C-alpha cells in the first residue's frame, strides 16, 4: 500500500515526541533513589516535548514534581501495574480491590500535582476464561469510580496487554479494551481512552491494522517499541521493551512504517492538537542511554522517510 508524500509530511508535522523515563533506565524500577537520580536525563533531552513518567516513592515526590514541572515538558503519568501482592482491581477479594483502588487514587493525585492531562492505567491479572466476564464487570465499575475521582481534567487511558506471554492481564484484546471504554463512557465519563502500545500488539497476537482500527478514535496516546515472543530463553522474552532491531525482537523500521501508516489512516494525526508518540524502550545492550536514544530517533526518521516514499 502506497502513501502520499504530502499526507505523510502532514502526519509527521502534527505529531510530538516523548521519552519514557523508567524504561530508558530500567534499574529505576528497583530503586526509588536511582529513579530520582536519573530523572534529569530525559528531562534534559530537548528533542522531546513529552516525558512518560511516574513517581514511585512518596519520599521523593516533592523533588520529582519540581524537576518535571521545571522542565516544561508535558508529563504523561504511567501508573504502575496493580499486580503485586494483595492488589487486584477486579478480583474476588474485596480487600485487594480496595487496596488497588486506593493505590491508583494516590497516583492520580501525583499526576495532578504534575499538571498531567493524561494517565495510563491497566487491568489486573487475568483470572482465566471462567471468571473473565464477572471480573470485567468489576473492572468497568472500578474505571468509572477512578474517572469520577480524576475529574474531567485528567483522562485515564487503558493500556491493553497480553494474556499469555508477558504480563497476563485481564485486558486483554483490543476489542475488549474498547468495550470497557465504551461502557465507562456510557456511564457519563468522557475522560477515558486507550493507550496503544506498539510493543504489546505482537504479544496480543494482533496485527497493527486490527489493533489500531479497532481502537480507532479511542486512542489518546501511543507507545513505540518492541518485544520478544519467539525465544523463551531470551532475557528480554515477553513484555520487556527491547529496543527496535534487538536480535530476536518483533519490531524494527519496517514494522514502524506499518504502524505509523495504520495510525495515520485511522485519523490519529488529524486532531486539533499534535498526536503524541513516546519511545518506550530499553537501551541497546552495551550502549549508553543517550546513544541509544539517538539510535532510536534515527530509526524513527528512517520509518517516516520510508513511509513518505510510499
């Protein structure tokens, strides 16, 4: 399928780039001190107008908020998964549900302190086919309560995940994410949408065309990345966010061309505000974070140029 050069230029001109802090520094997941210490690196990268971020530790909240707000970048808050011990947004255990909701409400408060207008959330662990319908109903109710708490100034974006290889979450196929979003909207909450993650689509056994077309106008933000699904022995097997072109990975320049084409044809780049695209990948093995970002940006440029050539 060919694409008109001028159309692609318009798509690209109506987009803005972000960088995911905690995937650029994966060790930050294990240390709140490292998380704070590394935060200035992506905040100082002038090519990005967005930073996807979270604040994992209340001890560093004041400093993190000050750094992010001072950077002038738009902060898109990425809420941690509610899959740890004693946490389940939609499981049978009422105490686990209450704890998960309280945790996420705390992250909503932090997102608001950052001035975020968008926040990424997800479902909990998939209970298996026999319990999915019941738990999906509870997840819809959970999202309605969270949207009410967040208020119209903060949009909550549900991120679909796999059910088999990486995170094994309830939501799940793109069509089911859309059903949840539509149910929440039907209850009167407009501040809900979908985060489309390029690296999750292969793990979900979907094509880019299917995932993007199914999510359609519900897409509020996009993560660019990859995954490993063919070699269980690979250290980055599953949903571990390897960089584009990683040996054994699913996505590189050619796949990025197709993904951007699908986004463009869906109307994602046609909004009144520039459409957001965030690089959400680990550094290349043995390569520094800045040099890895430079390599990712070169690949993104290659993809846009290849798409413009048709």
